[in-house]
C-alpha cells in the first residue's frame, strides 16, 4: 500500500475519534473518567469496536477497522443507551 | 437487548408518520413503514395502528442536521437514522436523515430496510453483532428484508412469542468455526478461495487471519440466494455460479451481460439434469468436472463440449470420496472435495486421496 501521508493519518484519526464518540461513548472533551491512570481511552474503545464487529482486536486503526467505520450505519450507539 | 430492558407495557401500539421525504412517493413511504412494522408484529404479540394526528407511541419523521434531540445528524452518508428506546415523549420515535436519498429499491438507501432496523430500537432492541441480523449496525441491503433468527430471539425475549399458530423462524448466519458447518459451493476467485453458504460468502486471506463473512449480494446483487455450485475459469478470469438449471458468469464484481443462461444449451446437459451439485475446472487441462447426484460429467472448456464416455459414476471416477459432492475447488493442483462436514484432498493426476480434513479447516479455528 502507498505510505500513509500525514494528511491520511490525520484524516484517519478524525474518523476514529468521531466514530468512537458517536457509537462507543468516548468522551469528546478528553476528560474520560479513567479507573486506571495509564489506560488510553481511544485504544480501549477501539478494541471494544473491533470485538463487536468480529475484527482482529488490535487497538490500532488498521485498514479493515477504518473500512467498517466508513460504512453508513444507524446513529444509535453500539454500547451506550440512546435516550 | 437494551441496558435496563426498556419495553412497552402495552402490546397494541400506535404510530404516526409526521412528514414525508421528497425522495419517494408518499404511498411508497407509507408502504415501507407498514411493511417494517409487519415484520415485528409477525414475530411477536405486538400490534401497530397508524394514527394521523396527535401523539402516537412511535412518531416517525424525516429531519436533517441538528433536530433538537441532542443527537444531530451528519449530512449525507454516515448516520442514516436513529430511534429512541421505548418510553414517553421522544421514547420510541424514529428519525430518518433527510440528507440521505431514500428509495424503495437497491439504490442507497432502502427505506424499508432502514425502517425495519430503527423500529427494532423503538421496541427495545439494541445492535446485534450478527451480520445477518436486521439489528446489525451497518447498512447492508441484500435484496430481501427479513428478520433473522437473532432478531426473532431478541424481540421474543422482550415481548414473548408470536400469537401466530406457527412460530416464525429466521435464517441463521453461518459461523466459520462451527464444527457442523457445511457449504453450498466453493470456488477460487483470482487466487482467493470463496466459500458460499445460504446468503453469505466466507473468505480468508493470508494477511488477515479473521474469516471475512458477508452477503454475496455485496459483490453480485443480481445473483440469487442459495447458490448450488460455482467454479472459476481462470484463464478467462471468469467465475460461474449455478442454481437450478441456470448459471451466471461474473468477472470481478461484474455480472457478464446476457446471463443467466441455461445449462442445457451452454454445456449440453440432458434435460433430466435439474441442477448441479458442484463443479471444478482443472486449470492445467481445461477440463471441468460437473457433479450431479451420484454422477459426474467432464466438459472441455476449449472445445466447449462434453467429453465422450460421460457421465460416469462419481465412485468410479474419483474412488473414495463417496457418491455425492456438496462442493469442490482446485488449489495448487489438488482437488478439495466437500461432503457434509468432511473434506477430501485429492491428486487429480493419480486420483488418490491424500488427506481427510474437516470442512472448515481453511478457517484457522
């Protein structure tokens, strides 16, 4: 695959962030209440999403994961309540 | 099921269509919504009555962007719709993003398909990890809209069984590592192997260990469900799919023009052959073997005619693999025959069976 340029990477970060905020309850203000100080909420939520969709659980936004994130879908979150 | 198990306490619910999308005729919108409710009432004790004014349990509307429910839509693509879990006021309501194009056919996005999903939320269901379920989060339109067994189990867990004398059942999504997994057809395609079962394909590739499972219609929406045989003619970059006495040819994701054709005119099968069980083409010889019940035919792809002396009994031509074949493909010069949960690796040159494997041995279970 062509080397990912910084714009591509930046774009991918946006896609991942938005998707996890919308559907996996990632706090957008970065003030994710963490039980353990050193856990990265994005990685945790990304693993949760990969597990839900039967993808390889890596915690990294690989091509298959991004492909799923770019598919049109229902706006209701996969894990949180929608009330 | 949704956290907290929200449900309607009554089973006779009302709905109201508050406004219409300009993308479709009003009657088509009415029909799509009505059919979507019918799917869920057929599988549960719920009934749905349409009202035309005032507050209904389930209010349906087409809106765009921020529509003041704290969950703004995002323009074309992305979020297509959402619906709220059972409850008063906004509870149960379903919103469809007017920035999408709504259709009553294959083109994006089929309103009936999306409404069937959203009403599942209105009744208390959350998303399913089963790609064959209506409640799967991503939009997939496979041509028909039906509750899978997973959807039926979900709605009946909340509201109990249907009052229909015969309980509805739905299709189950194959599980790659189910030891009882069998296949309808298997073919190579451009160096990969594609396993076909019901409405689904499964495929593996070396750089991604997870088995990819999705609807066949993702690639070839024109193909019917329940294919029975498939094989690749590699030097023509063509894959042929068989069902009944018809077959389709594809090149990549394109179904070739003029298909389906019938197997009698194209291959010379006698009229008493009603369908093909399995087929494989030996790349090195251009000979294609067709398996029908306990017999096999051999077709010459270059001469485009059946070889003389066929059909033969499978047990005579390929001793040891039994007298019926579900699926077969060729890889690296070997034939892999599938019958139920068994798989036979065979050297076509010596006609000797080299290994006996489980049908799903290709899936790294």
